[in-house]
């Protein structure tokens, strides 16, 4: 890690988690299963946010995982 690297605070982690939840909630509300394929690039960002939260041992709302699961199932 670089000497000047910023350390995420608990508030930063909460903000990332809340923004991710708001984003996936909007995707979940506005897209039917058959249209979820159009969200592939959005879910790359969501999955990156989840990975960041996991690396930081931050709380993640289980609804985020549920929507990711819905996206994954729609692509099968």
C-alpha cells in the first residue's frame, strides 16, 4: 500500500453499501427478468462494490446479494 493511501472509514463503507443497495434496488424495480441481460455492465460495477465491501469486512445488506442472484439466474 502506498504511503499516502486513504483508509476507508466506517462511514465510507456504510456509504458505499448504501449506494450499492440503492442502485441494485432501482435495477430490481425497473427491469424484468428477461431484460436483466441489458444490465451486464452495471452488474460488473455492483460486483466490484461487493468485492470492495468484502475486502473491508464491511456490512452488506443481504438484498444486494439477492438482486445479484436474480441477475445471475436471468443469464442462465
